[in-house]
């Protein structure tokens, strides 16, 4: 199962809206076939592993990180494919929460006389499939808030200069995490000030995340880096119903996708934004926005993970803070909202991954 989970990770970022699944077929101590969900979600992991195993799959054990699908879509159900191949046993990590499956795959296997073992390395599988599970169960993507900060919690100087707070190893690490995300999200302010590219670079990236900008009025310049490259790397602009028709037409002409969402106080409702992104198929979103967007996510309890890169420098009280006002007037009681899950040194910087309890 650990091998299957490792294979599944290869699909992160480029199989949405499908889950990233891995499958390993074993018989008499030998691996006969292995597979993972391919770009765009097809073919499924089981299909690839069964093709590799061929007739030798008869009497074998299949290890799958998610319950095999039981519904007819673009391809026949994987549960039926496993039955047809004559496997003797199927070991799964998670039951698929998708209402079209939700135990149906396991029932098909058991009805055919196949031994089924469930919940093997379930905790690890839940973490690997956090995006898919969030989209199905919570109707929003799994959200990671990434911040590159100084020791005093600043993200830019008083004049807005932020290149570069962290060193090259930390920035390379960010690019790798972008590639494992379905989308990278920023606010219009960050897009205007930084004019970012938001692509995965310098790591041999095989695919690029969708670049999402929260721009209520569609005010971002068409001559920005995002505007000039929207026809080659996906750009989605989340805007309010009040955005001008002319601005909509101009951005659509660049190849960008427009996503209309409800407004909030002075901008877009962040909950409505995430619901719209989930409806469009996104499962894992990495937020690299500024202080306002960070405060919106944290204030609404919508940041599932924090990826904090800390550099050994100070910028002082007149520099820009990492998080905008949250309106907290008293120290929260009880356990901290996030728990430290991982920490490592990257050159002169420190990376810490915090997960919401």
C-alpha cells in the first residue's frame, strides 16, 4: 500500500477533478503490475496495473489507495475490471465518498467472491487525497496558505518590495509544491503589484497549475504577465457580477476563463469563490496572495494547511505584515488552531507545514 500511495502522488496536480489513485498488483511476492491515475483522470490506476499484469492477475492481490469505482462513466467500472481479471483479493485504503461509489465498489468485489480488506494506511491515504475528499465532502478545494516571511512576520518592505525574502532553495521548494497543486491563487492586489508568473519553474515541471486571480472588477492589466500568457497556461479570473462587459470580453479574448461569484464586503466572498472553484473541478488550491487574502481565508476558517517559509532577517514594524486584520481582541483559549506537521531547513531558510486540527 505504501508503494501504491507513492505512485498515486505522481498524479497530484494534474488529474482533477478525479482523485490521484495508485494501484499495485502482487502475486507470490512479485509485483506484476502497477499504475497511477493519468493526466486528466484517465485511464485509472487499476486499468494500467491490470494491463501490465495481463493474465497473471488471476489469483493475485490488488492494492488500491481508493475504493475501485463502481459507476459507468467514460470508462467501465474498475471494480468490474478487477472481477473480470480474476483477482483473489483487493486491499484498499479508503472508501470512496463519491455518492456514485460510496461502498458500491467493495460490494461488487465481495459479491464476486473476492476477499476485500479495507482501511489499510487510511490516515496516509486521507492526507494524500485531502483535495478530493474536501471537494466531495465540503464542496470546496483543500486550501493551503503559503507565506514567505521574515523573523518578525513581514512579507514586504514599507514600499512593497518583496524580492527576495527567502533564498533559492526555498523558492525551488515552492515551485515543486505548485506543481502538486491544481491551482495557485492570488488576489488582484498581489497580481498588480508583483506581476507574478505563478508557474512551476526550474524543476522540470511536466504540467502547470491553473493560475487563479480574485479580481472583482476585472481590473488587472491585459498586459500583465498573466494576461500575456493566458493562452498558453490557464488563467481563471474570479469576478463579481458588477464586472464590466467590455472587461469580460477583453479577458476572454486572451484565453482566460471567467468565473462569476457572489460579492462580499468590498470584494468577493471567499467561501463563494472556493465553492465555484470546486464546482469547476479543482481539488487542491495553493494560495500565494497578500495579507488581505490570507486574513480572509484564516478569518473564515478556510485555510487547511499553512506552508511558512521563514528567512533570517528583520524588516521592522513599518514593513507589510503577512496577515491583515482579523479582529481578534482576546487571546484564543484551548489548543492552537494548527499543529506542526513538518519542519525542515532549506538553505538559510526554515520551512514549516502546519495542519488545521
